C-alpha cells in the first residue's frame, strides 16, 4: 500500500510538470506590451519591391530616348567639389595665387569630436529613428500591372516643386507591333502625385549610451496669468530634479513681473491674449526634440520622471505621452 502511494505521487508530479510546460509554451501570452513600430521591411513590402523591380526591368531591351528639355529640368546632384592640383611651384606662390580648396563637411565635423566613431554611430542610430518615425506606408511606390493596356503607379510618386521626374512604371502593354501609339479604346487612368520639398532630418543628441540627456532633449513650456506664486513653486520643483532644463514661459498679465534665472525664457504677450495664444507662442520657441507642456500650478515630484516618457518616445513611434 505504501509503495502504491509513492508511485501515484510520482505520476502526479510528472503529470503536473508536463501540464505546466504545456501551459507555459501554448497558453495565452500575459505580455501586455504593444509593438508600435511601423512595419518597415515586412514580407509584403519585400514582395512589392520584388514585383516593382520585375516590372521596371521587363522591357529593358526596348530602346528609348530621354528628351533634352525634360532632362534639363531634372535634379542634378552629381557634382563633386575637389581641390585643384598644383601643377608648378613658384616662390611665394601661396601668397600670390590663392588656391581653391574643398573640404568634406562630414569629416570636418567628426575631426572636432573627441570620439568620432561613437558620434558617427550615434548619428546613424538617430537617423534610423527618424526614418522609422517619418515612414508612412503611403510613401511606398506601388505600380498597377497592366490588366488594361496602360501600366502606371498608383501611389508613392513624389516630385519636388518646379521639378520634373520620369514616371516610374509607366508603360503600354499590348501585343507586339511595329508602331506603338499612346491611345487606347477609352481607357483612362488616374494616380496621385505628391508635390513637396524633401524633409531635411534634424538629428539630436539623445545620449543613449549613458542614459538620456534630458537637458538637450526636453524643453518645459507653460503659460501663466495672475499666478506668479504658483509659477515660482513650479520652477522651484523643476530645478530640484532638472536644474539645467530650459523653461519657456508665455506671460499675458496686465502688469508682468520679470521671471529670471538660469535656463528660463519669459515672453511677454499683450494683456489677456489667452491660453491658446500663449501655448502657441511658447511651443514656437522650443528648439529641442521634445516639449513638455505643464500648467503654471503643476508641481514636480520624485515620481515625475521625464526619462521614462522620453524612453517611450524614443523606442516607439508615439507622438504624445502623459
């Protein structure tokens, strides 16, 4: 009887371990985190890119000629600045004949940094983060294959103002013939062209290798009216935890009082302009990557950790946290 009891206990223990393992691997996930990053480099995007490459290179053997008046309008970004080579040497030639010189701006920037490799890697990470945040699936080039005789792009075509581009994927797919005319039996196609200047990325020093540099990443903005005592308490509480973060103040009091101190910017407005005008003024003066908006009676405590909010913004594509 005692041996049978031990054997039953062993089987119960083995079955319990097996059930626990199954629940661990096959049970519903308890992770509540959501991946908010845009799906760049997905399988669908790779499939579309492959099809676009096949479409664009399908009729590569057909000769074509680019119109000179069209090519003249295309962006010319192939120029390279090179320093001229000195062909002969004369006494005091450097004083008499000033040589034209060229210098790579990126190399000049890195040469002034104590750790150029780290700066270069950090700039690459920041640019990658900018691409993730600014990416939109609408920007991807998609070409409608020629179910009707005309093939054309449906989205992703961009052109700069007053510039021209060759429309990618535009083609007439009919039976082989000696003469092709861009004229069909009532077929019409419409597609969207995005006209706009290219966005120049602005890179910031987030300091991720040694924790986030809140001073260079965040500006605190507020609007005050008839509550200078509350504003002083707000500034004192900020300085207790973030002594070097810039504070921007929009002030529309009838009799404004100067608010002075390190890293404080006070902008005087006409009397009674209101909260919305003050918010717009304060935000317009922000030059950091992020801005924290607070009312003038807000108080910072040990639980007001800007590092956590910055961490969320840096690791996701969210535009707002609170």
